[in-house]
C-alpha cells in the first residue's frame, strides 16, 4: 500500500528519509540499486484520477550510473503487485525530475501501467492525498533496483473517499 502524505511539503523530506532507510550504508537492503523514477513524465504534480480507464505512464530514468537496459522488464512491479502493460527503451525528453529536463542522450525505460490496477493497489485513498508510488524489480545480474515518485489523488465526480482495494477489480480481471 502507498504511504499517504497529507501535506505536499512533506513529500521531499519523506522521500529523502525513505532513501536513507532503504539505501543507507549498513542497512540489510543496501544491495538495492536506486533508480530515478518519474510518474507521468513531463508533469511534476502527477495527478491520478480514480476514474481513469487508461494507462499510467512511468519512466525509469537512465543516468551515468544506471543503465536501464540492465533491467529485467519481466521483474518490474509497481506497488509490489502491478506489472507494466508495455515497456520501451528510449531517451524520453519529456521525462523530468521537476528541476531538470532529461533529454540527456541516455536511454530511459518507459512503462505503461493499467490505471485501475494501480489505483486498486493503493487501498483506501482520499481526494487530494499525495501518495508515494514505489517501483522495483531485478537487474539482469540478479541484483534489485527500486525507485519512488508521488501522485496526487483526484476523485472528480466520485465523492471524496474511495476504498479501491483488490476486491474493486472487475470479476475475472486477474492481471
């Protein structure tokens, strides 16, 4: 389940603390390779409308220290349960870290996730919640990678609260 941040001002501080907890020296999880993740490349607010029936685009940004072609695409999971519908490696000039344009000549891994599956994986959410989405998987050498970004929950025309856990999936929907 995603972590709910009630104040957008807590997002950066919380992400920094989570980075230290997950990737810090001496931690049992220190073998996890950090990956830069950008939900809805080109947008810094990253709105996620619970009524969306489309896809949620996510980019894993390649860096000088992280080659996205080393990722095993079959291992990728969003929120520990949602597999991407599609993957493509390209230099995505629209992927940004909200400060810098990313058209850096390095390959990024572009992913598309089913919006309703992603929303179902979040559990109970409220309009205006800022949720940390986590993505992870394996590299071809067997090590693991992980990244995080946030989304702003929008419940247009749907009240102000929803419990969209796994039971909310349509019958027979087993992705």
